[in-house]
C-alpha cells in the first residue's frame, strides 16, 4: 500500500497521469466513447461538451483529492463513508457495477484489436490483457504507479505523432468540420453524462494522494487531472474529423482514421499503446477494490492474507471476460449511460443531505481559512 515520495513537482502530475491512464482505456482509446458522447454533436458541439467534462473533472478531482488528503481516506469505502454515511454502500454498488462494465469493455476491445491487427483469435488478446492486469496488481502500488505514469507519457508521444500525421494529410477536412459550426442538441447533457459516469474512476486514483502534503498540492493535482484526462480526447475528436460521420458510425472509430491515413506502422504503434492503456484501466479499477479490502483488514487490527490480492485480481478479471460477451457498442451505449445516472444521483444525495448544514457554519472559521476553501471545507467536516 505504500508509495515512494518523489520530487515535489511529481506530486502535481502523478495523480493526473494515473487518472488519465484509467479513464483512457476501452471506449475512450478506440474513439467509441468520444464518438458516442461528443462526435455526434459535431466538432464545435463536441468541443463544448468536452469543456463541460473538463470543468466537472477538474473541480471534483480537486475537491475529492483535498478531502482525501485531510481525512486520509485513501480507499473509496472510507471516502464515501465520510460523505454519505450509511448510504455509502449505494456508491459501492454503483462502483462495482461500473467496474464490471469497464472490464467488459476493455476485454471486448482487446479481443477486437488482436483480431484486427494480427488475424489471431480474440481470446489471445483477452488472455494477454488478463495476465497483464493480474501481474500489476500482484506487484503492488509502487509498481502500478510507475508503470501507469510512464505509459501515459508514451501515449502522449504517440498521440502527438498521430495528430501531426492527421493534420498533415487531412487538415482541410478538420477545417471544414470546424467551419460548419455544428452544435448538436444535448451537448451540455453529454458533457455532464460523460463526466459523471467517469466519477467512478476517481477512487481508482486515491492512493496517489498519499504523497500530497499541502492543500495546494492536492487541489492543483485535481485541476491538472481533469486537463490531462481530457486532452487526448480533444486530439482524438480532431482526428475523427477526417471523416466524422463515418467514424461516429463505426464500432471502432480510430480504424476509420487509420484506414484513411494508410500508415501501417503508426497504426501498430497506436494499437500497442492502446492495449497498454487497457491493462492500466482494468488494473486501476481492480486495485481500488483491493485497497478497500486491505484497509478494512487494517482497521480491524488484522493483516490482510497474502493470497487475497491475487484472488481479487483473478476473480474480477474472470468476471470482466464474461461481461465482454455483451459487445463493445452495447456496453458503452447502454451500460455507461445507465450507471452514470447512479453516480449523479448519489452526488445529488450528498449535496441535498449536507447542504442544509450550511446554516450552521462558523463564518469566522471560514474567514480564517486559506485562500482556497474547497466545498467539503464549507461543510466544516460534518460529513461523518
């Protein structure tokens, strides 16, 4: 469970890199989520929707990270217990359901990628994905943190080359889409919906806040996490503008773009990087459950059995493989669309039950606070 403290500047970036590593897998990396939530709104409408997602992610990550730093709630069970009390179990249910959907998506994606790229059986890709997740989880927190952070940097490099190639060959198409000024209806809702169902990813990054020592570090880390998480999505949306309507109708939109680019080497590099993010995504979600169980043992004054971590990894990886049989498009369109409202309702539940306590605020205490007073601080720690 321990992490290694690095340089001061890494404390600002590591949470964002981990957040991005977990959020980008599956439908995000293939462009399916980007097309489903933003591409269908047009380029301008999609960008506006992404700005909504950026704001929600940055604000909620900043507030969540500061809350975690103060209360030292480094697993989702402790955090939601503080926020929702006995209703925290509802969040756990939503989190587990979301995790199973995500695991299904990344397995379906891994199988599809392997078949398309090599012509081999999809189960080979699923098997590689499963082994990668289990190995990382068994290795522990420090290894996961290092691997996910390093792979995020690799991903940004490949994305940069990808975008340069797209603009060199299809810059005119992107300009045409932008000139249309199309803003599809519901872009605000899509931005919120995409942001809220991804709130389930925040608990998968809580362990990175252990190294944050000040409010500034926690808040800036949260703001940067939102930006680091959305930048690849913006780049991918621009890339889909090579043929936006066709890409949005495809099960794996990035294949449309690479088909037009006709650059096999770049496609292979992109697929390898994307496959790595699938492993990262599954690892992040399952690790959150592992942390929750380990901390429960610790609070009870007991030591978590050595066999618990590999058992958790194997069980959830196996269940995710089963969920993947529902198919990529169906899981994204129906599964994500449903669970996001569960996350949203729990957020409203917290606000509605805690907001009345604003009347009990000690104004002098607030005025004596630091320059930045997160929303949780305004409730004077009455979230127990």
